[in-house]
């Protein structure tokens, strides 16, 4: 994972753009730098996200810089181009470097106010369509899907083995207990507890969903419980309906499924309409049909870590159809 190069990123221009203080010449210099490479564009977007909005900067304009520095203890920000990942820790030189280069204290104050709420939290974020595979301090492997954010305490994790998911979806392969506490994930008002297994968890606007691959997982409300805990075994799915405050349990269809974290695809005599919807969720691309009747054609196949092109070509070959690739997705039609 490559560290951001502080010498090459024009933080003073980025901050100036946010505050609206750049001259026309400085604005041109900044955008010339952004347009030089894809890497520069990603680093610009990541930096803007960290610095925040103009309103937040202005809100804390009168906070004492020296007082903030006494409390700041940040480490680093790392970035991976492939997945467009931002990885943040609460100790070190990152904010000091931004401020020294940009001559603006507001950035450090903003991040101090955010991160110290989480008691030296380690925060992992993903953007775009990439994913991030991370090994936690206890040996647990966690895969973050696109647009996902999790955090955990740097100092307390090995004691309580708890992470918090703010948004998105994760797949977790739990390390053996070795006498430690059960692994737990806090998701809004729910606590998902595991005893050494593997499962996926997604937080959506309407539901929180847990899909267990191996072992046993419990889903429970945190605090005052109004609904009974839900216990899930391998190949079972638990869904929490936020609006109606109820748990639902279902079984995984072993003949028809798509797993986003390892791109395992299996369909057995499934309708193409169902296949297209499942592939869209994993590969983030549109799949449309030239005729409604094609959605009822049936197909079966099994793939592991294959591209969407390979899967659609298999469908086309098996059913004697044609697949056309466009700018926004794919069209399936008769030959």
C-alpha cells in the first residue's frame, strides 16, 4: 500500500479552493495537477473528503490551534489505487504535514473533533467499486465492499473484539478464539455476535442482513430489547427490518446464489431476469434485455472469480443469444 506523497500533493491549493480564496492562476495550477493523472484525481478527492465542507471549516475557525495540537495524535493516511481506499489512524504526522504545507490549522481541528469521539479509532473506508481485504489485530480477515466504512478501537480491540460498521457491507472470516472474547459487530442498534466462523453483513437503508457461511451467529438489539435474539446457523440468512423492528430468518438457496466477496456464482435452471439482478449487485453494471420474454429463459452455471464478460458469454453461448457491451452496461438479445 503506497503512502500519500506529501511533497507532491498541493494541500494549500486544495484547502484554498474549499475556502474560496484561490486566485484564477492558482485555480488553474490546481486543476492542471488534478488532470495530470488518475492518481492525482483520486488523491484530490480523498483529500477533499478528509478536509470536509466549507461550512465545517468555518464553524471551527476560532478554535485555538495550539490547544488542538496538544491533543492531536494522528499517524498516517494510506491509499490503495486499485480499490480507492482511505485508511486512517489517530496518531502521527498526517495533519501536521497538511497544516505545515497549507498553513491552515482548520483541517487538524476538524479531524480532531471527529476522531477523538471514537477513542483513538482506526477507521477503514472504501469508495467506488473496489474492495479492501484487511487482517485485524486478532487475525480475523475482513473484506470491505464498495462504499463501506468500519471503525474499531486501536487499544481495546484485542479485549472486546468489537468493530462498528457505519455503512456498506463486509465479509468476515473470524480467527479462532484462543481464549479471547467472541467477535462482535455493532450495526446501528444491533449487535451481531460470532463464535469463530465466517459470514457477511450488509447495512442498507431499510434492512440489516447477515448471511452465515459457517458456524453460528446471533443477531440482537443493543440496550433495551424489544425483540427476541435471532440465532443463525450455516447457510441461513437473518434480516432485520428497521421500519417494523422485526427479525426474519431464511435459508440460503444452495442452487442459486452470487457471493460478492469472492465472486462465486451458481445458478441451476434459473430465469435470466433473476440472474441479471444478482450479477448487477456484484459487478455493478446494468444488464438489460431487448425483449421481456428473454427474462424467462433459463440458464445454469458455476463460476469462481470470473469476470462479468466471461459469465455473459457463457449465457450467450449456452442459450444461443447475443450479448452487446455498451458504455453503461450490457444488452442481451436474440441473434
